DNA sequence: TTCATTTGTTAGATTTGTCTAACAGAAATA
DNA sequence: TATTTCTGTTAGACAAATCTAACAAATGAA
């Protein structure tokens, strides 16, 4: 798989990023360091170095130290910047743990387009220029503070059969919450009640053209935005 | 490469997602539809279907229609939800074009962890519950409205040699802006002035342990947060 | 200088994912 | 019914990325 932006694969970008990090501290980069940093066997590093040298991204000859070319330095630096940007987004904005953020960022960094990258950077500039907003996110948006339930939210179980509503939030414990999110119950999505449930009867709802069954307790935790109850109108995804 | 969450590769997740989308409209899914949707040759679809059937994610026998199993349906739905979440983040929050967002989202969706996914969904709930914030992002954060330069921002060129500052924003046209961002000049990053430049002499700055040269015009567009000018303190990345 | 240890390479295998070209089966049409 | 067209599979090739096991070179110690 070739990355559109750099013309090389995600794996090779990771090798460059790793070499860059090593060189920023160690003055020389060796196969062994790279293997350890990336947690692959040294036998995997050698062919990767050959591929990178073929593409003129590193200077490499058998058994010698490894150095980045101008082109390689550029890709390495850009990859690391993406890594940092994504990792900061995940930790600072979403509140993900450092470790998880590192791993997610390093997986996604290879697929961010140049424009998404620029806009994400702009998002941080935007936040930093508005301390009141930054504060709102810092204080109001963390694991401990449960989201305040707005005054006029409607419950999915209160919907008329055949009518629709837009999801505002999921009000449930982590497990049920994740199940619902995995199933597509995310804010802004339109859900239509096909058949109401009862004590032992699951609710049937339609979401993105697919019918799904929800037990009454689970349906209870889906809260909808008030007003605007048109049927058959889907405002996301064509 | 095996995705931590679902135990299958990103490519196979895309096949499941595609089958899901087709079934939501077409009642049956055929090799041809899948090949067209994913823009691969039909000869690539057959072995993918075999791999999916081996893993019990689809029901498939030679020359017959393709159907998702319970397990396959679950992964398909979750993949599509990730796709939607990321795509909405890119379009609604960052203001990326629809097309670019679709492509970025479909590339990144396979690598989001369960917790990042849940937090991203929470971010939308959070925004929707605070219309004033939503409005701020909608109006203040788009391509057309250039970010207001805060009152007391410091320019990189005003830094004392040896002293540091945290980047607040890049104030430059798209091209220079992207170059700087690719080079690691993103909000919050500490930059240290190593050697000031002159009319024809580039500035040398240190960023993440690496020295970089910046022409005076370009250095001019790096604006720093006021106060807090300690040297050698790096608040991002260990 | 010789031997042991560390480091790096090669050989050979495996999995995944793609392609083109050739072929086979099914469906539609004449 | 016979033939054409559409659809799907197979065969064979290739590139990328990894592994283990065996080997080779370089380094360091005795
Ligand atoms: Mn990576
Ligand atoms: Mn990375
Ligand atoms: Mn995808
Ligand atoms: Mn997708």
C-alpha cells in the first residue's frame, strides 16, 4: 500500500520516523537501534533499509551507520509532526491515555491528508487563541464529569412508531454506551422507530437503512434532540 | 497487518463495510458489486471472500450471493460507524472537503482504538449540548475567516538567542504555512533560537532536538505565546 | 592474536493483497 | 435451442512485510 502523500508505505514512513528520533539523540543510527525501537527483528530491518536506500531516502551501505537524505529527513519530520498532532488531539482534546494515544496516532499518521493535517494544526491554534474555550474543554470534557442532560431531551422509547429523531447522546455505563456507539448510535444520526417494544419485547429501530433490535433498557439510554421530527430525512451520509 | 480490535486486516474490514453498504440498499451482494464499489478487480474479490468465509464473517460459496454472519455484521457496522465519525469530525469540525474527508476517514477508520472511538463520539455529544460552542466553531473556524492575531503575541525573530518560546500560530499563506507545519511548527511546540538571522542570513532554531534553518521572511510568520520564556523546557513529547 | 560476543546479513518461508489473462459457468437473447 | 454476453474463478505473477535459522563480519577481551 503506497501512501498518496509521500509515495512510500506506512511501514517505511515508520522506519524513517524511527531513524529520525534516534538521530535526534544518538548521533548515529544502527540496525540494532531501529529493530529495538520498532520491536521487529533485525532481519526485518535490513530489507527495509534496502528499500529506503533504493528510494534515496537514506544513505546506507552494508554494515554501516544509517543516515537520512534531505528527502528522507523531510518525510521523517513530517511523519513525526503528524504523530505529534494526532497524539495531542487524542490526549488533550479527547482525553485518551498517553499510551493508547501514542499507538493510535502512530497507526493513523500515515493516512492523514495534507489538508487534514493543516486544519488539525489550525484547530490547536484556534483553541489556544480562545482560553475560555480551551477551559471549557479542559474542565467540562473529561471522563469524570458526566455530560449534563439538557432540559428538553426526548427518549427513544417516547418516539411515535414511524417517526424519527436525531440522537443527542447516549446516557449509559461504559459497556452499553460502547455497544450502542459501535452499532452506529452517535450524535446527529437519525433514528426511526419501526416498532415500539414492551416489557419483554425489543424495540425495532432503523438506522442508516438497517433495522436493529434494542432491548427496552438499552433503548432507554438513547436520548434524542427535541423538535424536528420529520420521517425519512437523513442528514448524514448520502 | 492485523487490526487489534477486530482481529482482521483493514482491507478485510473494508470488504465487510462494502458488503454492509450494498446490503442496506440492494438485498443481495455480488462479487461484481463489491469489485465496483471498492475499485478492485473481481479477481481480487474472490480470494478476499474466501478469507472472510474462513473467518466465519460471511456466508459464501462459489458463485453464490454473499451474506454477512452475525460476527461479520458487527464488524461491518462498527467499521462504518468509525468511518462516519471520522468523516464528520473532518468535515464538521475541521472543515475538510467531503471528498477528502471520505478518503481520509476510510483510511484511518481501521486504526482507531475502542476508547478513542468512544471519546470522539462523546466530543460530538459535548458540542451538541453547547450550542454557543458549536456556533463558535461553525463561524469562527473556517478557511475564509483568518485567525485573529492576539494582542501580545511575540515573533520568533524577536526572541533572544538561547531563549525559547511556545508557538501560538503560523501567520502565513497556505504554502509557507504547510511547509512550517510539516517541519513541526505546530501550536504548543517549544522552539529555541540558536542563532538569529539577518537580511540574508537564515535563523537557526531548535525544535524537538533538531536544528533547522529558517529564512527571515519565514521566521517572521512564526508567532509565539507571550511570557514563560524558560530555556530547555519541552512540554510536549518526552 | 585468538576467541567470544555482538551485530548485521542472507536464505528461505509465510501471509496478505493486488494484478492480468485465460477459462468456466449462468443468464439472456436471438 | 444455440449463441452471446455477463459474471465469477483460477492460474500465475508480483511486491511488501514480516519471521526463524544459519551464517558472516566486526568488535572487544583475555
Ligand atoms: Mn506509524
Ligand atoms: Mn509514529
Ligand atoms: Mn477503510
Ligand atoms: Mn470506510
